[in-house]
């Protein structure tokens, strides 16, 4: 296996020999990891996940399962969905199975509570051990939401949100990064944060949720800084409002919210889970080989107002 560079030869110390050429070298890639020279990969193929496997938490429904399914369309060989629910949503799972058959990939389901650190480490060890292909990606999409006025927030509810959205997410990215480091996989970790990490939602009382999601932005930067030396990239995606079971629940509690949300969107609409396929595929694939430690707002312009 040889180190890769975009069109030039890296030296043994991992620095690049530019040879007077005018091509740009990706030192992180050149110094550490193997694979085809990226400059020779046709642009659309940079997004292919052929021969790779990806773990998706929150993979029983909603954004997690939608994106998991779309990874199969990008030729991912195996998508490992994990979620605390006993089984995935029947309708969405049936669709995922159809897509797997059509594109020749596999999708499987493991019941996993991400707040249980031992279970997370065990489940990930098992997935990495048994996978026939390199598990190069993790999408950490599991999360919970609650709308309670801050003055009334019960301590146990606040702790629960932090436990799932912050500690649980950390346990999953740590378990994945441990496996990647041990197996010398230049992997990509993507956490679903939220635009709520960067704003106070008007008319919404989601202090604990917003606080938990902003913690992910810092977790992303710090983990990326520590794990970059292993070629492991860490990024967050921050969606705007998405129509899923999570938001349906909020809208059922407060029917006036939808109008408020629409006013905040420059595109004057809410988003759908499939609109996150492109950004997340970019981050999980070679297309984003020099992207790490960054938050990616996909919010219909909401936070720009
Ligand atoms: N829907 C939105 O508008 C929106 C906006 C921004 C960010 N997000 C984030 O996107 C992610 C997916 O949300 P969604 O809208 O698809 O909601 P969802 O409720 O449909 O999906 C979340 C999944 O996480 C799982 N989960 C919860 N606790 C868990 C635990 N302890 N262990 C393992 N799995 C657990 C749930 O069972 C569920 O399947 C969440 O992190 C959410 O905060 C959603």
C-alpha cells in the first residue's frame, strides 16, 4: 500500500515533493493514508461508497434511515442501522430493503441504546469484526427533542437530553474512532447537530435541546483536532426544520408553529429528510477529503436572517 497524493509524490516524512508542478497536495491524505490518487478519480466517483460500510445511529426511522437508505444508492456495500427502538419503522425499512436489493448492498438492524457505553463499544467491535468490507463511516443521527419552558425544565429531563444527545453521541463517535484507529481506516464521522445550535428558536422553548446540539459543534472541532493525525475526519451537519416524526410531535403540540417556522425559512418551506442526502454523502465520501472540524448548515437560509 502506498501513500497517496494528488498528482505529486509525497516524501517519506509525509511532506510533499512538489517537483515544480502546479498541483495542490492534500498533505493529510498524502502523509497517512492509502487509496487511489484522488486527482485520477473522476469527479462523480469521488462520491461513491462502493466497497465500504457505514454505521448509522438513529437508523430506525426519520433522517437516519432515509440517509442510510441513500448510502445504498451511492453503492455502499453494507449499512448498519442502530437504534434504541425494538425494530425499525416498517414502511421505511421495507423501502430500504428494496433499495438494497436494487443496488446490490446490504442493510441490517441492531437494537442499541447509545447511552450505554459498554453496549456501544461491544456493538461496534462486533460490526467491525464481522464486516466483509471496510467500515469507513459513521453517521450519528440518534437524538431526542423536548419542548418545555426553561423555567419549568425538570432536572431529570435536562439530564436525559444531555445523556442522549451529548454523552451518547460522544460514546458512538469514540467507539467508531477507536475501531478506525486500531484498523488504520481513514474514516469519516458525521454528527447531526442542528441549526438550533446556533440560534434561539423564536416561539420555541427548547433550551436543553439547543444546548445539547451546540455542544456537538465543539465536540466536532475537538475530536477532529485529536483524530486528524489518524486520517479520521469529523464534521457536523446542522439541519433546519425537517418533516419527521420528531417535528410532527412538536407541531401536534403547537399548531401555530408551522407558520412561524415557514417565516424563518428563506425558501418559505420546511425541508424533507432526502434533502440531506447530498451534504451527508459528500461528508462520508472521498469528495470531502480535506473537510474536517466543520459545521455544515443546511437550513434554507434560516440562520442567515
Ligand atoms: N427533524 C428536524 O427538524 C431536525 C432538525 C435538526 C436536527 N435534527 C436531528 O436529526 C436527528 C434525527 O432526527 P429525526 O428528525 O429523524 O427524528 P426521529 O425521532 O425520527 O429519529 C431519531 C432517532 O433516534 C433514536 N434514538 C433516540 N434515543 C436513542 C438512544 N438512546 N439510542 C439510540 N437511538 C436513539 C430514536 O429512536 C429515533 O429513531 C436527531 O439528532 C435530531 O435532533 C432533526
